[in-house]
């Protein structure tokens, strides 16, 4: 990877937001992985978090998808929906992750993100969610919902 230019990586990941910054981060990660971890991706959340450009969501994603270990990936959908349902009461994704770790049974951690991302894109949208077609409306407290379809 280090033989590939940032420009070439930019072209490959162009559809992704902030592709220029991400191309530089990818090269930095590759350097860091070689220098600090012998070219191996760490399977430990704390070690992953020491890598520049890796936050909690990405670290959890690597741990769960790459190594099959329990973790909770909290993105905007997971944060919003977990709070909207009234399952947690948090202000940011990191706090949501910690609240979910304390409350959600471990066997559901890995699949939780996948379920809520698709659900958040199609039904429980940020603005004007589709509550009329929601399969879990009877379980939802609709926290923060001011208008719905």
C-alpha cells in the first residue's frame, strides 16, 4: 500500500465523503501498522484506538467483523434509534456505546448495528420517520419525534 500514491487512493475511494483526507489517513495507518504492529491489524479495541484516524466505531467494526469478537458499532443511526426507542438516554455515540454495553445482552452486540442502520435508512429516518409503517411502533417511545409520516 505504501507504494501507492495518495492520489491513486483518492481516485479509488472518490465516492466516499472526505476522500482526500481518508486517502492520507489510509497511508498513515499502513505506515503505523507496519512500524508498530508488524503489519498485523490488532484484534484489541484499545490497540486499535491508538491508531490515528481510528475512532470507537471503526475499532468496534474491525473487532466484530474482522475478528468475530463482541463489540457494538455505534453510528448516527444506532445512536438516534436507541435513544428514540427510549432504550438509552445519551447525548453522543460514545455514551450510547457504553450504555448499550451495560444494557444490551452480549449475544446481540454484533448484529445490532446492521439491524438499526438499515432500519434507520428506510423507516426510522432522522426527520419525519415513517411511524405509520414501523413494525415496532408499539415498543417505541418516540423520544424527540415531533413530526412523522
